[in-house]
């Protein structure tokens, strides 16, 4: 089971109450998301992208010890 660091960006930082969090005992990215949505139910109401070690993911992947996961809401700019 992996210990991973989760980084929150934008309004997800406000929901989580912190910019980062360390979570232990996670094997797959979908388990991590379920864990976060249980801890922070308001995350479910948001659209966000997930990156593992600076690479966007679109399906569940196996997490390794020390992985860094970023949850990023849509970016806007002009």
C-alpha cells in the first residue's frame, strides 16, 4: 500500500482546507478519489482533472509510494 501526497488547486484548496495532504494505505487512484470524496463531500460537486507525477490520468492507475497527485479544477484565463 502506498503513501502519496495530494495537492489541491483553486477552489479545491478551500474545500480541503489545505493545499496538500498525505494519505497512506492507497493502492489505486480510484481508491484515492473515493477516499477524498468521503472526507470532503463537496469535492464530488466539482469538475477537476487528476495528474499523477505531473502526468494527466483518465483511468484508474496503480499508485506507488511517494507519488504526487494533483487535483486541478478547470483553468481559465485570458
